[in-house]
C-alpha cells in the first residue's frame, strides 16, 4: 500500500458515512413530518413555528413579509436541521458504537439539545412548563425521527 492510502481510505469511509447520515436524516425528517402532521390533524392544532423562530433569532432575521414566507422558511429550516442531524448519527457509527447504542445516543443528544436550545432562545418554554401530554407527544415525534434515522442509516450501508 502506498503511504497515505490508509488515511485516504479512512477519510473516504468517513465521508461515505456522513453522506449516509445526511440521507438518513432526510428520511427521519420525512417520518417525523408524517407523525407530526397526523398528530396535528387529529388534535386540530396549527403547525409549530419553533424552527423558524429559532433560526430567525440565530440569524438575526427580524420578520417576513407574510405568514406564507415564514411557513416556507420554517419548512426549509425543519428539513435542513433534520437532515443535518443525520451527521451526528454517522459520527456515532464512526466512533464504533453499535447500531442500537448509536441510535439511543443520537436520540438523547437530539432531544436534549432541543430542550436546552429552544428555551435559551426564548422560542419555547422549558420542558417542565409543557404538561405531560405535550412532553409525551414531542418525545414521540423525536423517537419516530431517531428510529427512522437509525433504520435508514443501517439500510443504506
């Protein structure tokens, strides 16, 4: 083997895992979108603006010309954020975690970061102010996402 080949193969393997993670993240986002859409229709509630509100704060965006623009922005943030969260799943695999452990760690990191980030940005109250039903529903959507990402990530191998 030529010098540097092992490192190049290692980088190629990592890049392939990251690509799988991004694709799996998009699949997980689709699954979460379905679960939240069904739940919204069953409960008769409007969609969350938290993705747009959080991104607007981070990016310094003051507002949009109309609700349609904000909804499109929120949708773009939702899909970008969800797809990007497939990368940590790939990194957990690259670190040598088993599929089950990687999926559990991924889900914990994702949901935990939401519980810190959204209240810190002022776009959602802290978890203890939500009520048991809302916590359970949010957790369910994140479990749907995380399991879908894990299954898709392994299936794409």
